[in-house]
C-alpha cells in the first residue's frame, strides 16, 4: 500500500457494516447506501490494503482471517473519529448543533410528540434529527458515530454503551370484542400459554420481549403463525379476530383507537414490563448534555401511563443501570 493513500471513512464504515451483518444487503440498509456502492467500497478498501477482507460466495458472506483482525481496527478508527467530532461539537454552547437521535419503531409514534415538543420549547437551538430503525441498526449507528443518542428498550448489554433509564411501562393484552379475556383485570400470566398470540416480525425487540414474557409464563414451543411489520397492522389483525397481542401501555391509546372491535385486558401484579431508556456512548463528550436531556425528558413523560425512573447520576455516568423507580 502506498504511503500517501489512506482508507476513506466511507470505506471503513462499509467494511464494518459488512463485518457486523455478514450480508451486503443488510449492511447497505444499515449504512444508508446502495448494495453496489457498498460492495465497491469494500473492494476498493481490499485493493488499497492489499488483503482480502471478505470471502463472497453465492450463499453467504464471511470475513477472512485478515478481515477478522482488521475489523477490530476499523471499528476503533470509526469510534475515534466519532469522539473527535463530539469533542469539536462539545466546545460550542450546549444544546446547539445537530443531535442525531435513533428511535425504535415501537417507541417512535408514542414518545416522539413529547420529545419533539421538549426540544422545541426547551432547546430551540438544537437541531434534532430523528432516525427510526430497529435496535441492531441503532446500536451499530451509535458505535460507529452515525448516531449520537438512542431512545429504545433496554437492557442492551453492549460494551461501551451507557443507558440512562427513563421509565418502566406495563404490557397489556389486546383482544377482539368477543374474547373471554377482553376488558378483564388481574389476568394471570399463565393465561398466555393457550392464547393465539400475534407478534411483530423478527428483528423487533418488542417481539423478543413478548416471547420472553411467554416463556416466563410457561409457554414454550407454540408456533406463532401470523406476524406483522408494525403495531398498527398487528392491532388490526386482532380486531379481525385472528388472535390477541401484547402492547406496551404507551401504545394503547393510539393503536386501539383505530378500531371499535378491540378490548384491553390488564395483567395481575406484577405485570410484565419493559424499560425505556436513552443510550449513549460511554464517555461521550456531550455526556453531561445527554444526562440533562434525560432528566428533562423524564419530567415531560410523567403524564403518560408509566413509572418514571430516578437514577443515581453517579451510577448513570459509570454505565451502571441501577435506576430507582418512583410512581409517575
């Protein structure tokens, strides 16, 4: 490799995405580029470095031995570049410039109105840019520096990522009008063992959470025959009598208002829950701003049917997730 030639950031991001997904189409989607452009970037990087990084066959994509080693270095370079950009941003006045916020689809429609209103009223000079993606893509974007802050369900258990808990919310059971559990309170979790349960497609963290709730209730091995790409479709399938589903409380008023053929049932305490948090890179240059943003967001979220978290600031900065919950 010539001394004067250096890999571009686009080439490194493309290679890291391929290393993460082991699939060119998925990696292209995660980086917001076309598949041919991504393939070209990786090929150019291989030519520049003088080593084969990726083994391509008609059926699968694998990293070569050199690719495995250099992927670690490439990630470190991208993280360092992200830190450089954050440091430059941090020398400016707080809560100004761009803040690239990643949000999962099962949170975005229900919390974004509150988030956007908070940003407009309290941080008028902040350029908030929202990206709705699934969890895996969001975490990749945070670690590579493409995103600054995430709003999603936790725990992530990802090294180098600090979670700032916002709230816990219960899951409820959404049923057709004529279902025997429709509108009931104190539903035992064990009832999930025998229900025709409808879930989101694979890749949604809410699907994984629902399956975990079912496993805890003793439902193992029962197939899920019908799935949907979004909660709106899922609820319409319930209204059509195809089964029941689990919704987080923040989604109930929006999604059940779409049909008069639905009832909501509530589980016995302790109800199954999920935790929603902001996530940032550990040691982020704008970390203090993000913690302030989390505190302001907790206050703004209190009118919602959630239990707002009051974390220990010292624990939050260290990356521990030890939030103490108080009633909203």
